[in-house]
């Protein structure tokens, strides 16, 4: 392969593509805003972590030593972006009549199960907010005199004390600040709480003593403290959903500027991170993305309906992370079919050589004249701001190419699969039995064997009767399917 393409990433702060130049040579330090563990994550939430995983895998592909941190918010996140109101964790604990610690643990484990199901790599560290509260108090104390003021409800950050507040959002307007509830005594509408006092006469399950009274940290403070503590300011890349770009991340940036005593944002590193990256929304027209909708769209629901979680990862990869992605069951089904086709071809390529599993370290040694150009195209796609739709098509070209060295093809296919996070489960594992299925797989396979025997004997009446019997129980027979899957639920 010729010289690898330079990695270019879209920086939300500067609104332009930039060549990635790490703060520490050879190393990439990345922080991703993680979940607030008060409920199950919906599939829109999980798109952010598929995106962050692709970013991390791309940095690994490009040869960087990756240090990736994802936080777990178990305190401090209110039910909206207001500075007053209910903490999401306290609210759910009250509804469930359970300990807030038990609520946090249950939903943290549920989130981690989804991470594993989507083949998202483990970060270098999970930072849990409640482990860092003393550090948050120290951080707030260090900036309070110059940048904060105290009200009855808590300690507030004065956004006029830092340069370029809101540049990330481009939303220093009434509309941009409309999601922030007015609090009596605030100097500016955009000022935000970094410490929320427990109201008189109340007791929260999670509260700590501080110089500003008993209470809890603000959501924005958590990420500034955890990212700075673990990665050091400035670090390389901060990721999150596009909804964080308007309020949460501008407030993080303001805190980082205050803590680091930096100037304006003409120098992006003054924000605490050199590059800020945001994935766009997953759009679902029926309204079932919201967690208030009852049976909202979570990964378990997809599995219950018979879709392998990797089909959702495939759906995410088919769209660029900065574009909206519309969810539909038809689209998910198409993604599953494409996934099956790709995995069948990739497994054939990798299993054709005895050392096919040892592919990752040898991909850049591919020199076959039919394969080397595909390696260059794939590398260029990932380097072009994580262009996974193009990378997917190149991968499909690579597994389909004929009359090439089997070892090099296996190396290339396996490395590409790894870079996109597409695991190679056994074929049978992709066929998930829906909860509503009326037959188990053993029964279906037995019926299919009887049908094969009938067709071999040219007993087409029996063959058709078995087909109808299966159809009545939700099993579609797929005669002539080129993938050889034969049936689906």
C-alpha cells in the first residue's frame, strides 16, 4: 500500500474538517459522554456509542495508542437542562421505590449488556460520577472566586467570565437558551448550576457536604472533572450526541476554560479538547424513541422481534455519523440481510486459510494487485471523517474478489471487519428466535428435512403442505436463497 491517507475529522467547534494531530505523539486520548443510568438506553442513545467505537477503531487502524474514557452519570442529571427540578436518578428511585444505588447498578449493567451485544469495545476506563464527587468539589472551589456566584439554590457559573461562551453551539440567542429554565437571581439566562443545594426540608439519597451547603454536583461539572482527571487538559477528542452540542458541551467548555485559565476559543485546545465530535440523531417516526412512550425502542425489543443486534450496528454503519438516520423495521430487515450476506462471504474468506484469525496485524502488508487498491480505498474512507458507508462497500468488494492470494484476502477481510466492529458469529447465531415464534429451531429444521425428502421424492403435495404448515407458524421458507439460509422467522 502507498502512504496511508491522513486522518481528517470534523470539528464541531471550528465547523470544518481537520487533520488529526494528537496532543501526545502516537497516542489518542478520547472522552465520550456516557449514559445517565436511570432507565434502559434506547437505540438512539446507542448510536452515539457505535459512532464512538468506530472512531476508536479507526484511531487504532491508523496506528495510534488509544486511551478511551466513557463516563457513567449516576447523579446530577436533571430531567431536562434546567437548573432546578428533579434529578433523573432520584425521580426513578422514587417511582420504583428502590435505592438510588440499586437503580444505578441495574441500568448500568443493562447499558453494558447493550455495549457487548453491539460489539462495542471496552474503553480504557469507565468513570462513574459518584466516585469523583470530592474532585468535583475541589474543581468548583478552584474556580468559584473568579467565575461563580452563590444563590439560595446553589453555586452558579457566570458565563460572561469566559471568552466565546456558546461558540460550539452557535446559539447565543433566546432560542438557543430556551431550554434553560429561569432561576431567580441568575445574572444571565445562560448561567448554569455547578453545585445544586438540597432544598430546605428535603433529603436526597445522594448528597454531599460542600462549601455551598449539602447537595449534589451539576451534570456539566461531572464531565469536566472526569475528563480532565483521567486524560489531562487538553486531550484530543470529546464525543457526544448532537443534543449535547447546544448546552451541555458549551457549559463543559466554559468550566474547562475557567479551570485551565485559558483564553478564547480561536485556539480550539483552550476548550479542553482539541476536537469536538457529535453524531446526529436517529429518527423514528412513530414516536417510540422516547422513554416516556412505554414500550420504547431499546435493543432488547429488536432482539425480541428476531433481529440480531449487529443488524442495528450495520444500520448505523450504512449512514454517515453526521447525517440523520431514519429507523424503520423494513430498513432493519434490509440491514440484517446485508449483514448475513457480508458475514457469509467474510467467513468463507477467513476460514479458507488456517491462520485467518491472525489477520489484524498483517492487513497493511497486502500487496496483491487486486487487493492493494481496495486496502487504499478502505483506508481513505475511514480517514475521510469516518466514512463508513463507503468503507462498507469496499469491504463487500474485498470479500467478493476472485482469484487472489487466499492468505492476503483473509488478512484484508478480517482487518476491515475488525475496523468496522463487525464480529464473525456463527451463521446460526444470526438467526434469533422472536418471542412470538410458535416453533423452536429444532422443530423447524425437522420440518425442513421432511420437506427436502418430499421434494427429492417429487412428492410436491407433501412439500407444499409442509410449507403451509410452517407459514402458519410464522416461518417463511426461502427456496433458492443464494445465501443458503433456507428459512426465516
